[in-house]
């Protein structure tokens, strides 16, 4: 099909004017359809996504304002240009108020009509591009990108959705590699600040002298090497979200300034006297126990209370065994697409090894393992042989022997089985039916094994 400048619908009950406008626009390169009544125009708009509609106010069945009102409710993405032979300021204002893109008076000047259509189509395409970009951001950074069905993850998702639209400070707790940055981005993407900046600062990656300048900026001459004024991350994040990772590493001096920003949303740059006010939402993260840091005097108690309004805990991967196949498949699809290998999935033995491994590096380590497996795999299925030696070593006979010590073979075999049952129950929020389905046994068998190994929710959470 030949490329066109756009798809237009012209609506006018004067057949001569209608055909004249349509011919003119077709000559310019627009694909143009016509309609002589309001109802026929609406029928056609329901069938086809026009880039723009040019509509006369006076029509035989309903006036053009009826079509305009219908379009703003049912086809808000389609710009409507109104035409009238009885142009008044009042009707033009009313048309724009209802939602018309433009209002032209007959007899219409050809160039004026063309310019109005070009502007309307240009705006529509900008809106569509913005929607596409937002959709891509939602896909890349939204909550759907934080993978997990484990009940601990479900509780975390509920909390994220509850706090995302607020301005409340959020503290994310969790081991390294659990995905704290992804969660912070998801909070931002779900909030009404999603169109504003998301600024991330790894507090542990910079020495104290540089971190303060990085966060709050500095004036020229503030210190040796400060040859020019610098805007800090807080000003860059104005209107949006600032994410401070590894907050436990902040020095006592920096903690004082952070407390003031949290309380008053204002600060001075390093070496400066001018006070800057900012509208930012703070999300912080740490892999340390801040209560212990408060107790030993290395973290301010007042700052801890200020940032610990809402806390989210990212569970380590070893505590969400049921999510491992889901995560492995998710990252497998990503790397298959990037590398271009026709790999279809993991075999059962490989998945079992992944679920029995302790994952000290959490999800970040799993991502690396999956990428390595995709690169090294020689078949359409990833097997245990494609997994790194570290996984095999941890799950060898020596580890099992150490696990049961001098006990009998019977008790040695029972210990791992009991642990697998507990982990499966935890992964499914202690829902017996879901756990039985996951383990491939019926519910009666699961009940018998729980009784045999004395497994109850109370005993495991005492």
C-alpha cells in the first residue's frame, strides 16, 4: 500500500464542497474518505482509526458538535477540526472547550486547511509516541518486571501498590542481588511522578567527601578541584524520585543533611549559602540491619525513624524456591532474544539443581548463571552440564553427608525431604493444595508427610 501523509475523514452535507476538499487533500497525498451525515461519520470512525477528522457544524441529522462530543468520549486520540459558514467567537470557544483541535470558517483557504491538518496529525503522532515510550518504560521498569509468585513477593507487591501514589519515604531491605533497585524503579513507575526523573545514587560507591557533593552539588571553589558549579542529584530529581542505595554507609555528617532534606525538603550545596527547596520522593535501600547500626551508634536514631516509615523486605532467592523456574525462564527468554540461540528451556534435572542451590548472590547470580548457560549450551535445552561448577559442588554427596552427620541413611534421606516440604509450603503461603500441585503429589500424601515430619506453620515460625 502506498505511503500517505495520513488517513482523513471529511464530513459535510454540501456535496460540492465535500468533493472539492477531498480531491484537494488527495492530491496532497492524504488518504481521504467522505461522509455526508453525522451518523455515517460515526459509523466509519468506529470501523477505522483515522488520523484526523474535518467536520462541518451544520449536518442534516445531528450537528457537528454532537460528533465532536461523541469523538472526545469514544475516540479521544483522533483530532477533530470543525468547519462552519457561520463562524462566531462563541461557537469557536465552545468547540475548543469540548475538545476540538481547531476551528476554521468557510470558505476555507486551502493552505489554512492543510496547515491545520498537518498540526493535528503531528500532535496525534507525538501523543502516540509518548504512549509507546510510557508503555516501554512500564514494561522495563514497572511492577510486572519484578518477577515472583511466592506469597512473600505477593505481600510486597500489595505494599508497593499501596504506597506508590503517596509521597511517603520507603525503605527497601534485603541482601545484595535481591532486586532492590528494580523495586525502587517500580515504585517510581507506578507513582504520579513517573514522567519526572528517577535518580539513583549508590552511596557506598563514593567516598564521603565526594558523596555530599554528588547529592547536594557544590559551588565553584568549594574545595580543591571544584573549578565550576555543580548541580547535585537532589536538584536533578526535583519533581521525581531519588533512590539512595546502601544508605547505611552514609557518614554522620551526611546523615545530618539527609535528615534535614527529609524534614524540610531543603539544603545548601557544598560551600554555598543559597538554600534550595526540592519536591522529591525518597526511596532508600540497605542490606544491613539498621536497628543494630542505631544500637552501636553508627546510624542516627532520628534519621532511622524518619526513613523507616514504610519498609519493604526483598526476600532472598533461597526463601522463594517456587519462583526459581519462573525467574530462570524469564531471563532465559531475554538472553535467547539477545544472543539469538534457539533454546527452548531447561530440562527437569537442571531446574532441580537450580532449586536446591542456596544462591548467595540471589537473583543477580541467577541472571549470570542463565546467561552463561545460554552462551555455552549446545542443544535446544539447557541441561545440568551447562550449569557452573559452583552449583554442582554445593549439591554433591559430600554436602549431603555433612548435612546428616553420623545419622542413619534413613534419617539422612528424611532431612532433605522435610526441608523440601517446608520450602514448598513457604513458597505457596502454606496453601496445601497449591503445594501438593507444585510437588506433583495429591493433598492426602502431602498431609501424611507433614504429619510424619511434624511440620506445622506454628513449629516452623516459632
